[in-house]
C-alpha cells in the first residue's frame, strides 16, 4: 500500500493510531495485543481471553509467569471452571465490544489514515466503519487505475 520512500504519507499518524488501538485494548479489555506497521498498514493481532487466570493477569504472554504448581492448577481447574460457567464467553463478548470501540476511536481521531488502520485488521466483522471505508478505498483505487490508463493512452 505504501513504502518508506513516500514523503507525503504521515507515518507518525499511523504509528500513533496503532499505539492508540493496542493500548486501549490492552488496558480496558485485557486483550493480548501484538501490533506493528507493515507496508504502510496497521497489523494488530489480538488474543481474546482463554479462560485462565494467567490469561486475565498477563494478556498476550505465551509463557507462564506463574510458578509451575499454580500454572497446572490454573490450566486444570480455573480454566475449565470459567469455561463451564460461561464467564469466558461473557468476557469475550465484552472484549469484542472493546475491540470495536478501540478502532472507532482511532478512526475518529486519525481520519487521514483510517484506510490504513482497517484494511488489514484481524477481525473485520467487529469494526462497524470498515465496509464504508473499504468501499471508499476500492473506489479510489478504481479511479487511480482509470487515470493511469488515460495518461498511458495520451503518451502513446
């Protein structure tokens, strides 16, 4: 979509949008987030709660931060308890709302890079604004290709 040689693109605004999305999700939703910029688009990878105590206290950590005895107790007793009582499903529903809210806030705050924020999102059906933004993006790219064709025909 973009490359680093472009001077007209606002790279700082994209980085600020990515940071805003990931910190909002991590703080308010306890969502495990890995984020980066790749080819001028935001890549925000999320991990919703798996039902364990470790997943709640240390979202996004793949290795145990607990002692071995607590880790096995967490996996064998606490995790199944939260899954059987459907508290995990309730909390994941809450996390999906936080996911949607994080993207909505970033789109409103950084409208110049809204296409770059949502074009490669992890769970696109949770973002309300995505269909309209993607339709606008496809229309723009269609117009650009038409303009390129006109310029190429004039050169011939």
